[in-house]
C-alpha cells in the first residue's frame, strides 16, 4: 500500500532515474547547457531541467506572446520560456544583480532568443510598474526574493489577462512555508491570494511550483 508521500506524489525518484528522464525529455542543446552550467561565482540556483521544460510547456499551452519573469539569474528558465513563445512574442525578465543580468543577456543571445527576451536590471518592485504599458500579460513567473511573493502575486493578478497564468517557484519555501517569519507570511499570502483569484494548484515539483489560472 502506498505511503503518504507516494500518494501525495512527493517521493523523489533516485538521481539515476531523474538523470534519465531529463536526458530523454529535456535534452540540452549548447544554449541551454551554457545557461545551466553558469559561470563560477554565480550561485547555481536555477530551476531544474524538468521545471524549466514545464515552464516552457505552460507558456506554449496558453499560446503566450507576453511573459514576465521576476528573477533571471543567468537566463536558464528564460531560455525555456522564450523558446516557447508564440510568433512575435516577448519575454521581459527582471534581475536585481547587474552581473547576473550581463551573463543572462549573453546566454540568451547564445541560445538564439535575444530578439524576444529582454533583461531589465533592478528590483522587481521597481521594475514591474515600468512594464504595465505592455499589459495584459499571458504568463507571470515569480522566482526572486521570497519576501516579495505576495506583492509580485498581486501585481501579476492585476496585470494578467483572464485565463493567463501566475507561476511561483520555491513555493514550499525550502521547508519553511509554515514558519512564523516575514518570509513565511509573505509566501502563505501568495498561496492564499492565488487560490482566491485563480483555479490553482501547488504542483509537487522538488521546490513546489504554484500554478494559477486567473479567473
Ligand atoms: C532563483 S534565481 C532565478 C533563477 C532563474 N529563474 C532560473 O531558473 O534560471 C533568483 C534571482 O533573483 C534575483 N533577485 C533577488 N532579489 C530580487 C529582486 N528584488 N528583484 C529582482 N531580482 C531579484 C537574484 O539575484 C537571482 O539572480
């Protein structure tokens, strides 16, 4: 009989199985490999290959032409999403660290998506309002400072089209989601806001990925 973790779909497969399914379903070409490896000195905190591919599939499923990402790092998830855009589409990705943004721009160019992916440097809270002229958006993916998830979530829901997707990575908050901390409250606020205004789920990816379809 299945135990609770198995029933919840949250038992991690052994690394060899994860390597196998990533090789089969998410083969890395040179562009993805370069962004996944990242340069020395920049933390390797990008989404995993399956999560990146899932983001791309979601972008494709909604036929997205306008996508916003908060938290570029060096562009790995941005490449997955930019490649999945419908013709004429555009991704705006916001990154606080200028060095990360510089590497991301080079990676996006190497991956052949520089024409449809723009990296904007600054804090998400400051840069998001500058994108409002491009609203309504089809997808907003949140993967930056956890303390701001409720703020980013509210912005996303105010600027997505009905049927658009709000996505939030690290939604288990590294096991600290239920803690009585500012980050815990902000992340719970994000979950509850998305649940109230979307048809939503927290998909049991390794880090937890909130997926909400705006009503
Ligand atoms: C987890 S990484 C993003 C990974 C990326 N989405 C990927 O999967 O390839 C988080 C990034 O958010 C950036 N960041 C942190 N605080 C931020 C803020 N207030 N506004 C924008 N970016 C921020 C960090 O510098 C870091 O590069």
